[in-house]
C-alpha cells in the first residue's frame, strides 16, 4: 500500500496503470482522454484501491472527470480511513 496521496504521486500511478509515459498525466488530464475503455477505467480504479488501501464505489467514480478529481478522492478516502 502506498503512503503518499499527494496529487503528483496519484497522477504518476494513473500513468503507470494506463501504460502512459511518466509525467503525461497531470491534475487537469481528462480521464476520457486517457482511459481507452471501461475495462481500463475499472483496472485503474482497482489498482488505486489496492495501492492506497481504500474502497471506492461506482457512485464515487462516476462523477470523476480529471486525474486531479481521482487524486482528491483518494486523498479524502485515505484521510477518512485513518
């Protein structure tokens, strides 16, 4: 489980899971631009849940539009869990 929920670290992890070049995902990156299909989105969210030890529901994920939104959600969930 990762200990850093800093936005940059979550963005880096998203890029890794989606097999994108390091540094290519920023807080403003639209998920629709980098997630090729629903399977990739599910895979990304499962990896992030495992990395950060959080549980995310479909309702949590649905409104997410950017990598920054994902990082913010992860940070909130990690904070709630502690």
